[in-house]
C-alpha cells in the first residue's frame, strides 16, 4: 500500500475526492475495479489529445517499433495501427499543438532522444531525427507556451535533464542538467504559460517535484512530497492552479494526489481502486476532466474518464470502459 505521512489538510471538504465519485465496479471474482477489455496492447499506451478532441494513441510494439492509432470516439474503437518505425527502449511521449501538429519523442536503442513530427498541412509524418543526450529513462514532454516544447529525461547520474524548443528561433537549445536523483522516468505538465511542474520518484522511493515559474525567477528547488511510490508517477492538469498526480501502489491500487491552489495546495492521497500492473497515463481533454489510460495485467487497453468540477455528484463519474479494436 502507498504509505502516507501524518500531515493532512485540515478542514477541507473536496467533493471531487469523495470515494463514491471515484469508485468503479469490481470485476467479477477478482476484486479489481478494472473491466475486461477486448483490445490487447503489447506495451503501456501514450495518449495525446488534439484541440478538436481526437485521441492519438502511441504504442511500442513487440519489436520495439512505434505505432500510432486513433480513437474513434463515435464508435468507441481504435483505428488500424499506423507504423512509425524506429527501435526504442521506452514508451514514447507526445504533445499536440492547436493546429493539429503532433510531436513524439522516445528513447532510442542508442540511449539518445529521437523525435518525429506530424505535419497537419501535408497530413504526413516527417522522418525521425536524433536530438542527442544520454538517456537512462523514457522522456516526458509538455508545452508551456505557444510553439514551445520542454522535454525531460533521466540522464547521467540519474539526474534530470532538460531539452527546450524555442518557437522564436525554431531550434532546440542545448541540453541542461536540473539536478535531482531519480529512480524513475520523469512526468511533466504545464497548467499555463510560463509554468512547468516535473515529478519523479527519488531516493527512498519518495515523490519529488521541481517547478519552473517564469514569474518567480525560473526554476526553483526540488521539493519532497508525501508518499512512498512503487513506480514512477504520472501527472495532468485541467487548468491554472490544478495538478493531479497518479501512481500505482504495491496493493494494485491506483492512488491520486491532487493539488488545488484555491484550497491551499496539496490535498491528501486518495485510493481510486485497481490500477493493473503498469502505471496509467493521465491527460486532461477539458477543464474539470481527466482521462486515465493503462495496460492492464491481462495486456488489455483500458480507459477511465473522471469529471471533477466543484461540486459534483457521484453519478457524474464515468465507469471504466472497453476500448475495442476495429474489426478486420
């Protein structure tokens, strides 16, 4: 079980964390909150959401190449896989732009960072390009301003390394070390222009956070958060002042740590039910909404949609649902 320190946020009532809101129906005979799925995937999914709502799913294959699949929201199915090639040692990281552009990053077999871009104008993928570095984990990517991308990896000495793309010059800046001592891949998110939050599992399996705030001098110092992690964290944000961190626990339970600036900051850890063997991926398609994607212990793809405006009745939580492949 994920352990928690004794410190709690006193006197705070947060409806979106009520157990009834997040409860899921158990799978018959297992005690798990996950529902059996039809679609099997070889590796954990990576998901990005385009402005129009399209979900782009990226999967590393059994031969370590990358494939792209689109979720058909109307039918609730995954379209046929589009091979993207490559030879990778990690799951990918992806970010989408307002014009429909997608940028995908992964740790190549050479332990360097590789990048591939989808151009919406020509509706085609550009060739893979190497961006250097010396990676010891998969990457994380976020965007804190129009046209800007920030990629984070665990590098030499298990420190965090940062690679930034500046839209003004249209070029990548040199790699920069950001310190820390990570025992997992990083997770990164931006809740608005000039703000980035990076999380990772650190020494003694604790949760650590590093924040960039353009209004307060840039990068701050590493901060320890409550909890002892059994895997790397994932994070999403559905608006300014909001962070949602997720991690699986040793008891096969998914744990959630929310940050709400309006309520004074970090709230207590809460259990959300079964999580499968792999950590989920969290994305936010709209304010007050979170989607969790994961590969279950049975290798099947799963998705959960959570609605979390304040206040919200329990019946507004959507159950775990099946994602079926397109029949061939």
